[in-house]
């Protein structure tokens, strides 16, 4: 296969450039000279592309090296990804009729909260390098986050076909009162699990601002949602749910 004179084997080898032709017979800019300049421009352009590609590879390598110096942040990314993929998967298994983009449990305010957590981590990491673990605080946060994930997923699997991401305003045929398994000890394992998971991740990242913010916002959300949801549960199940509510705590602070 013949090689084009405009495509040298190595763009960094300058001796591969075509030799400049001699000027024509009095012509200021001959066709041969125009061809020469176009080939040189193409080679220089390819050299710049190769250089930019090399710089991009170096920057990606530096980024990866920097990330691996922050193992807890990598764990954070993995736990967040697992949480949302598993939520969608369980919704597809147990609540297929209501499956949709909302089943990922991702919303604009939630994305802003995650961005705030990432921003706090990297800003504080650059200003106070020794502040970000792994240390006792981050390891305790990791354990709390994993515990919350386990509690939530156990609650979803135990509820089975009664599980949904939405509050039901009307009792459906497959909706039954779950009081066995983990529900025997925790009234809302899904909510408690999410609360522990959210604040545990911020403790794991050693994010004091987001730890307090996530705890307050999550608590206020559940302090409103739980009474609202239980209003309908009492309507559906009457004294059975009222008795269950009185004997089974939520374990979320200050929410009876």
C-alpha cells in the first residue's frame, strides 16, 4: 500500500517533511509550492493533535493518581452509584407498574446536594490535607452508611409487592400491613436506612458542613413525610396500624 506524502509515519519526525520545491519560472506562488505548504500545515496540525492527546493522557493519569490518594471519596462514589442502581433494580422487581425515571431517586435538589458534598470535600482537602481520613471518623461513617443501606434494602425486600417509592393515597389489592421481619423492630426501615446512609456518607467524607446540613434536611423531610404517610396507613388498616405504630419505634431522633 503506498503512503501519502502528507502522512509521515511519525508526526514528530521533521525529516519526514516534503522538501520545498524551487520557485517556478517567475511565478510568485506555483501549484507545486501551494501543495508543499498545504502538506506542511497538515503535518503541523497532526503534531499539535498528538501533543494535545499526550497532555490529555497525562492529565487523566494525574487525575487518577489524585483520586487514588483519596480512597474514601472513591468509596463514596461507589456507594452512591450502588444505592441508585439497586433502588431502580428493586423497583423493577417489586413495583414494575410504577417504574420510571423517578425510580432512580435522583432529582435536581438531590444532585445539588451531592455536588455540594463533593465541593466541600475537595475544598477542605486542598486547604486542610490532613482533615480527610481515612481515620476513626471516616471509618465510623462508612459503617453507619453501610448499616443504613442494609436496613433500607432489607425493608424493601421484606415488603415485597407492597413496596413503593410513593405514598399510597388509596389502598391497592396487593397492599398489606407488614409487621414481620425487620418491620417487627423498625417501623419505617426504608426511611431510617436512608437517614443513616445520607449522614454516614458525610461523616465518611469528614464533611462537617454537609454532615449537619444533610442531617437537618433529612430529619425535616421525614418529620413531615412520616405523619402524612401514617395518616393514610391508619385509614387503610385502622386500629391494627395504630397499635403497631405505638409499639414500634422509628429510631429517627425525635420522630415517634
